[in-house]
C-alpha cells in the first residue's frame, strides 16, 4: 500500500504540552498536518500552537483539559466535529506513572494511572470512532511502553496500564480492519522527558538508578515515519527492543534479573 500522506491530515493529539507529545506535534507540523493539541497546561499549549504554525502546520488549535474527565473528552470530540467534521488520526499519548512497590501504594495510585493511561484513551477512541469512520486513511496511534511487554518491579501500576493498552489495541486493530482504520502501537523505552518529574507517587527510588534515555525528538521522528509506512508496532529505543526480545526467548532469565530488584 502507498505511504500515508500527512499533509492536511486532521490530527488530534493528547499530552502535547511537553515531552514526546510536544515533539510529535512539531514533527507533524513540519509535515503540514492540521493539529488539535490537548493537555491540562493551557499556557504551554498556547506557546506550542504558535510554534506549530511557524513550523508549517496547515492549522493548529489547542484545547486545555484533563482527559480523564468524560465531559472534556466529549468537548474534544465535539470540537473536532465542528472544526473538521471528520478525523484522520487520533494519537493517544498522555500518560503518567508512579514508582514504588505495589504493596506500599494506596488503591488510588492504580486507579488514577488506569484512568489516564487506559480509560482515557479507550473512551476517547470510542467517542472518536464515528469521526474516524469518515476520515481519510484513518489511523489510531497509541503510545504504550516497553513496560507493556515486560512487567517491571516498582512500576506495577504503570506496567498493568500499558499491558492493558496494548491488549486492547491488538483486539481493536482486528475489529477496525474491515472499517479501514489502522492501529499503531508505539512502545518507547526510557525517553529523556520530564515524565519522571510528574510521578503520581514515589515511595521508592528505582534500585537500578537513572537510565539514560533517548531524546523525545528521536521518538517523534520514528512515530511519524511509522505512521507514513503503515507500521502496526514500533520500539523506538533499541535497549527496550532488546529487553522484549530476550524476555520472549528466555523469560526465566529476565525473571531472575528482575527478582534481584524486587
Ligand atoms: N518518558 C519515558 O521514558 C517513556 C517511556 C515509555 C513510554 N512513555 C509514554 O510516552 C507518553 C508521553 O510521555 P512523556 O515522556 O512525554 O511524559 P511527559 O513529559 O510527562 O508528558 C506527558 C504529557 O501528558 C499530559 N497529561 C498527563 N496527564 C494528563 C491528563 N490527565 N489529561 C491531559 N493530559 C495529561 C501532560 O500534560 P499536562 O500535565 O499539561 O496535562 C504532558 O503533556 C506517555 O504515554 C508515557 O507513558 C514515556
């Protein structure tokens, strides 16, 4: 099949105020896409919108709000409908985590992580599907994680949310195949963003210390390329990809290594 053309594509992107989402928006602006960017920080979104326009976006608008709020999700989809009528690409990127042992965390940590990382993208997608049905070459991009392939100690809630997102994406891809809507799952490894400064809880420091990540610009470039090339799954960080491969072939070895950190 031909490469996906992103010029003039109507793209809705969550979690755009910083990090991977911000760089993804800039990369898509250079492709001359039309963008509606979402996050809670309206100041950062407004700054981003000016940058997107100067980088070449066919249009750029922001909507500030919390994606865990059903009324905000409804407002986002209504905005898409009134501005564009249909939607070509939905990118579910907003995400949060927590560090510490499961037993040491309150129930609320798990619930909130599932709200942001799983229920928000799934329910936003449910609302957006009728608009994607009318879109051109429609695509859903879900930003998962390497921890959606291999559970890690001190990241149990986050791992659970990203496994859930990946399982749902896989099932959805098959359900949407006949409707002509594609699904891409992106599984980044550690990325140098402010992600680790915005944890919902931090009852322990990670025993393996701070990992060197890859720049969010590199993740953004790989995501855009994967969108164009119609990939279904990518692993932007080679270390993460290696972990997934080793875990597939010798899971007991990875278990033994993880047990030392548990
Ligand atoms: N950084 C990593 O090492 C890494 C690795 C693997 C996967 N990922 C995934 O990549 C995605 C982006 O992460 P990042 O590294 O770019 O993190 P980040 O710099 O912390 O950015 C997260 C974005 O999500 C938004 N967000 C968080 N909660 C929200 C909510 N309730 N409603 C609306 N927006 C919300 C934040 O904006 P506001 O605060 O303004 O709302 C921000 O724009 C996430 O799904 C994350 O799980 C990251």
